[in-house]
DNA sequence: AATAAATCGGACACACTGTCCGAAGAATCA
DNA sequence: TGATTCTTCGGACAGTGTGTCCGATTTATT
C-alpha cells in the first residue's frame, strides 16, 4: 500500500512537472504575442509534447490560460507573504505590499500585462471571485482591508467606510500596475513604489 | 463640379452611416459576449448586411474592433469637452472630468469593460499612442496635465514632477474606471465620482 | 433607359480547435 | 524476464471561422 501510494505520488509529481512545463511555455508565448495569436500547435511544439498530450492536461485552450494566470497569482501571493508577515505597521505594510507587487510585475511584464488584460475573461468563469478588485485577487483585497483597519485603530488613518477605503486603495494599485505593465522603460521600482504609496497615504492620513 | 462633389459627399454620408451601423452592432455584441466569441457572420447578420459587405468597410476583424474602440473614445471625449470648457477651477475640473467619464462608462459598461481590457491589443497596432495612460488616451492625459499645472500655479496643489503627478492621477482614474466597469451594481455615480475626486485631491493639496 | 456603384450570396482555400484511436514507448508488477 | 498498465505520440477527423473572390442583382446617378 505504501509502495502504491508513493508510486502514485511520484506520478503526480511527474504529472505536475509536465503540466508546469506546458504552462511555462504557454505563459511565455501568450505574453509575447497575446492569447489569440498563439496556437495550441505552437505551444505543444515549443514544450516538446504532442498536441494531443496537451489536451490530456488541459481540457481546452481556456483552461490552459486559466492555469497560467492561476500560477502567476500564486507566485505573486507567495512572494508577498514573506514581507507581509515581517512588517506590522500599516504604512510600512502598504509600502512593502506595493513594492512586492511591482517586483513580481517587473519579473515578467509581458504576461503580467496579459493577466491584467485577460482578467475579465477568466474571472467570469469562476463564480467565487467578486467583481471588486477582481484582478488583484480577493486575498490582496483582504490584505488591504486589514492594513486599513489597523491604521484606523491606531489613529494613523482617518475613518471611512472600510469597503470604500479598500476600494480606493485597490484602485490606485491596480492603476499603477496597469500603467507600469505597459511602460517600455518603467521608472525605477523603488521610486515608483514609494511614489504610489505616499500618494495613497496622503489620501488616508487623518 | 459642385454636383459631383455633393454626390460624392452623399455617398460618403451613406458609407459612414452604414459603417457606423455595423460598428454599433459589433460594439453591442462584443460587449455582450466578448471579442473572441462573436463571429463576423453574426455581426453581419445582425446588422442586416452580407458578410462580404462588412469586409468592404473593414479590412478584417481587428480593424472592426479598432473602429469600435475609436468610436467609443471619440464619444467619451465629446461628452467631456462641454463640461471641461465650463469649469476652470482645477479641483472642479477634476470633478467634472471624472464625473463625465463615469457617465460615459455607465452608458455602456459592457463595452467599456471590453475597451479597458482590449486596449493593449489595439494600441500595439498604432504606434502613435504612448504607453503611459494609453487607455485613457493622450487627450485626457493632456487634460490632467493641464489642470494639475493650473492647480500648482494657483497654489492649490503642491509642486511635483508634472509627469509623475499626471501619472498618479491617471492611475487612480484608470483603476476607478476598471473597477466600476466590472461591478454588477456600482454605487451611485455622483458618490463614486466625488469619492475618487476627494481622494485624489488629498494627494495633491499643498 | 443607360451607366456606374454598391451589395449580395455563395464558393473557396486556409487555419485552428477539440476529439478520437491505434501504435509505440516507458514504467511497474509478477 | 515477460506480462501488464499507463502515457505519449502522431495523424485523421469533423466542425467552425476567417478572409478572398467573383458573377449576379439591386440601387442610385445622369
């Protein structure tokens, strides 16, 4: 039984590995040329598998795209989680949150841009995702909500309707990411993050 | 000669009329079901013309989409221009600018969402559009720039690098539009506009 | 009525999607 | 080792959409 189980696990690992392999290729190609301009043939060829094999892993094109975006979001959340736990002061948390997102964005702007652009199509598939701050993801909306409330209770931020405050902060971040993603030569990350953060903080301070 | 000219003009009018007819149908369908989910057949049928006729007016699918977006942007600019000329005080200008954009957005959220989402794909075709604030369009970026500079010279706004100030304002507006466009039941327009405006103003005040 | 232009409708080649299946290969088990 | 099971391969397939083309038909102009 133990052998059987480990065998199954190994298979799952291999399966996941290949899956990720395809996802990585797809993500790159989608980012380079846009979702509609890349055929399943190309993705399969570039990933070194048969086209029919891709369909073993992903039911269809949409699901592959969904997987690409899901993967990106996960990486984003992972990379932010560390800094998030380290800082507890609200203003600093906002700073590192924005810095972390920019960092991730700079890592793969092409696909990030695509993600921002494609969000609609993807979220309409999964009913769990609300419309507000759909892109940035509910987790990040939660983080923003959290840091805002802390800021209010410590007297740093002025009190507002929490949902609205979260929305305003998220809007600014969303906009900043969108703009940065489509800039050919974005300004230095640290500067951009500081600038956006200070602007938001001005809007929040008591 | 005069007759010939008027004849040509009439033809142009008819041509433009039919063109717009197709654009309106396409815009509706694209908005309802997304760009990739609507065939040229459907658009032609719905517009009451033959498919081959559509190809007389638009070289291909992309160009039709481009025309749809162009039309929307034009309508947006037109609807804003009036208010813009009426107000001269910077804070008030910002208010009416944002209000005007929200108004236009509420008018056809589905396609507006699509426009926000599709912007990338479209602007990459026309080299004239810069990366910064690509969506909102250079004209609107110019308006923002203008009102910011006026605000600074009247001592209302604190001095910053004008490009950065414009970018920050634009980002917030862009984000607010994106979020509003994807909300099922957006909060009342006046409230939303006021809220966003105040938030931005707080970031700008001296 | 004659002429010119726009539209129609359908045929065409081409490309891509998603499905299917038998053959070949690799890993696992007895 | 040989038998079994799982995965991948490669190609065939129907279905759908795109963009092009052209002769026939309608509509406007003179």
